[in-house]
């Protein structure tokens, strides 16, 4: 209920065509109200007399100065996006809700579903898919995120495997192969199988994932496994290198999140897997193929035409409720967007997190915060943890440390999940976040697909991605009919993204203006005041709070060389990410549209990083290298003595200082994860808009290199330990 109020508070505000923050008048009015409130409080509290004198002084100073905080100056106008009422397509999660005892599978499976999964009736997609899969035909299943697609195939497959005569044993070898796009999904799917296999101990299921020890997997394959869950890349690796792997008894091949696997460039690997299995079959013998997706794409339809039986059964839950097949999102999900100029992004994000967590102190609140790349996750994790909880990263250099956190009334656990973590690290984060009642998980697109994290209440997309990945990101909440909310941050020049979602994908999004969010900072005013006790200006308006917060954030970033380097890497990674959008999307996300100075400010940087080494951009465009030749300098600071050019083209770079010193000298101090920055900036799935086979091959090489490196380090560590003992 509180959550609902929060939403109502947010969306009931009138939507202004121009940011109110840009209108001095309204800011002044808010300023007066807040001032009055502060004074009233002070009159009733004698202890605060001293403070009142201080505020009055500040007020005097404030009135003399007509200067605007640089954070709010020279921002582009926020375009108005019409809040059109889109007729959205809905899918019902539960169908006839008939008794579990009528499901035509082994009674042990039914009792396990009831006891271990707490399932009282099947979902719509399960009701339709289970009988279809039991017939042995190829099946294509489309249903929205969080509708129970995993069990829709796991139940009938286990039922059919336990029926096989003679009884299936370890030595029978693989009977079913489940292909999924990510390691996390491999693990998650494996756990679902394991839970349901407790009554059938002779059927052995195992995950195969890159990053874990290949030799262990080889050993397990040699001993015999019946259900293999793997990413296509890892399975191909075993096809090439594990002689004991035989597909002669395969009966099921499942493609879960099939569209994503193709999007990630796994088409060749999948083709190879199908060919290897097919070698063992003559024309009459057939293995069943099951394909699942919430968001079928053109590439997927082509794949289906080539690789699945012509008489495949199509199960599309949305078709039952709409005339044409469309992508549907849960109807219990409320989607919002906010258009925020670059410079204001970080303070707006902090304001929004305070809104979620300070307004819901006693309630469960779990948010996924999606960022574009690994480096961006590292940077924001440290910054947000410090601002909200007053905690610093354990690895962080003590030197120049500045504590300014505790803006939250009650600390919130922050975790991160991104592509450059080891498999063990990822699993432990996944498990820890699943158990939390209040927490924020900062993640890349690695968490966008299929992950079933319980009770996620908010999805925040700080960096946009393709509409398809947008749908999967928001699909991590509002699962199985629960309530969920989502917010996407867009830059003023990206406003058309909302129109695309509304018109092409028939989604309804409500607008929140940045100033609605920044108002929250006022309630943290007291806490901010504590931090600014030593400063001349005590923040009294939302604008002042935001400026002070940003100023402190800048001091934090610039407090040590290590943090500056981390911010630089994050900035460069963001630019690379932006430059990697395919031509099709450049009308929305064009690197030329970015105002480098404003972007740098959103990372707390006072000097513009040197982009001449930002290889991926130079390769593509060559514009950075040329612009870096200009030496005319401007230092970005809180007062911005020299105005930053607001022109949205690369010329703006020429008026800013290109900083080269310290770059090489820092390299020795960079921690391992930063040393691989050329690789680690790459989000597991990039921006989801373009990933060629070529780039995938490159990624495979990088993965292989990193894996070997990890193995070498482990061996070294073990040697070290042996020597010690
Ligand atoms: N019939 C059911 N009754 C209650 N809970 C169920 C039922 N079926 C599945 N669930 C639970 O619903 C959650 C979502 O299921 P699942 O992950 O399979 O959804 P999905 O459709 O595959 O989602 P996505 O498209 O995001 O991968 C899981 O926690 C699962 O255990």
C-alpha cells in the first residue's frame, strides 16, 4: 500500500513541458516554503537557535548572490513527451486454475510441485505447454516474463525421462540438453531441475558453464549425465574437446530465451550442436525441440523455420487475449520514465533511491539498478554506497577519503552483479540478493534475462538499452502477478525512445520530472546539513541540496588518484557504450549528441578525460583523436568559470582540457579488474542492439584468456600455499 502511495505521489504531479528546475520563479516559491518550515521548527526548538542565526546569515548571502549553481545552468530543454493512453495487450497469468491432481504427470512430480514449489495450480502457459510437450511434437512457446515458462518444459521432460524403458541410468548419457544464454540462467535452471528430480535420483542433471573448471566437467561427463544445462558456447567447447560426450540417446533439445542466444551471436554454436546431434539420427528417428521466448524477433522466426519441424505446435498466450500476436508485459507492472539532463543524472538517481528506501522504511524494497557496463557498475557501486550508506569499498584507497553518506534513514545493502565476476562470485551475489528484504543490486544486462530474483519491487534503468532488453529488464519485477514498478532515465535527446515503446511496443509509461524526484533531497536536508556544517551555504531548497550533494560527490571523486582513475574509466566506458549503438538506433543514441563536459560532470570529473586512447571509438569514427589535438583548456568545477559550450557536437570537446598526465603513471596502481579494462568495460550483452558473430568470437577469445589467467593465478596461489606449509 505504501508502495502504491509512493507511486501515486510520483505520478500525480502535473507533467511540465519544461523542467521546473529551469524556472527561477517556482524555485523561489519552493525556497520560501522550505525556509518558512525551517524557521518554524527552529522557533519551537530552543536548542537550534544557533543554527537559525546561521541560516539567516546564509539567507542574506543567498539573496545577494544571483548566481545559479552550475549544475542547473546551461542544461538542454527537457522535451515534452505526450502521456498517450496506449491500449496495452494483457496476458492472464493463471488460466482455468484447475486442480494439480488433474495434471497428467507422475504423482511424485505433482507432490514435489505442491511441497517444494508451493504450487497450487498451473499457470496459463504451463496448462497449454505440458500436454503439448507430452505429445512429442516440436513446440514453440511464447509467453510474457515471469509467467512460469521454466516449469512449463521441466515438468513434462522429467515425466517423460522417468518413463523411458529400460530405466535411465547415469551411463545412458545425455537425454535432454537445455541451452540458455547466460551462466546465471544455467545455474537457475539447474536448480529447478534438481528440486524436481528429488524423487528420481537415478536421473542425473548437471550444469556446464564457462568460467568453472573444464576438467571437472569432463570428469562428470565421463561418469555420465542425463540432463545437461549449458550455454551454447560451453557445450560446443565440450563437443570439440570432450571425447566421452555422446549424443546418441538425445531425445530433447530446449532453447530457452532463444531470441537472446541468437542476438548474442550464438547462431553458429547452436547450428553446430544441432548438426552434432543430428549425426546420430536417421530420418525416422526424431529428437524433440522446444523453443521458448517472451520476445520473439525476426531472427528467431527465421531460426524456427530452418531448425524446427514444419509441423511444430505454436503456443502463444497473448494470442488468446488479443487478435494479433504482440509482446506483452505484466499488467501489474507500472512503468515510468524521467528525462534528465546529463549533469543532473547522478543527483536525480540518488534522490530517487532515497524516495524508494526512505519512504518505505519498514517495507520490503528491492531494486535492480541497470547500468551499461562493468566499469560503470564498479564506479556507481562505490559512489552510491558512500553517499547512501556512508560505506566505502573495502578496496578503496584510504588516502583522501571523505565520508559523506548516511542519507538513508536505515542502511540498505548494496550488491553488484556484472560480467567480469567469477562464477562463484556471481552465484553468491545472486543467493545473497535473493535472501534480502531490502537491497539494491547494481548490474549490467547480465541480469536482464530470465533471472528469477524474488520480491524485486523496482527496476531502475540508468542507462538505456534496446526495447527488447528493456522488456526483459522490467520483467525482473511484477513476476507471476505480483506488483512491480520500473523507471528509465533518458537524456533530453533520447526522448523519442518513449514514443518507440508506446507506439511500436504498445506500452504505457508515465512521466516523472527530475524536480519531482529532487524534491526528495529536501527531506534529507538535515542530513545534508550535517555534512555541510563547515560550509558557508546550508542547503535549503531542492536545487541547493542537489548542488551541495553534487559538489560533495565531486570532492569525493577527486579525493584520491584512484577514484579519479575509476571515474575516468567509467566515463570512457560510457562513451564507448554509447558509440557502440548500431546505425539503426543512432537517431536516438548518437555519441555526437553527448555533451562531453556535462557527461564528465555526471562522473564528478573536473577535467575531461583523454579520449584519444578510447580505441573502440577511434576505430569507428576517428573523431576523438583529431579533436584531442586542440589544447585550449577549461577546467570543470562547481562554479564553471568558463561556460561550457552547449553545442551538441564534437566541437565542444575542443574547448575542454584534455588531460593526459597521470594516465600512464596510474597504470601500475590499477587493481586487477581495472587492468583488464579494455575487456571488462564490455557489458555481458553490450547494449543489446548489435552484436556480430565477429565480436562474439572476440569475446570468446577474451573469455578464454581471462579463464586461463584465472586458472594460472589459482595454480600460483596453491603453489604459494604449499610452499608456506
Ligand atoms: N504454477 C505456479 N504457481 C506458482 N508459482 C509458480 C508457478 N509456476 C512457476 N512459478 C514460479 O514463478 C516464478 C517465475 O517463473 P519462471 O522463472 O519460470 O518465469 P519465466 O516465464 O521463465 O520468466 P522469464 O521470461 O523472465 O524467464 C518462479 O519463481 C517459479 O518458481
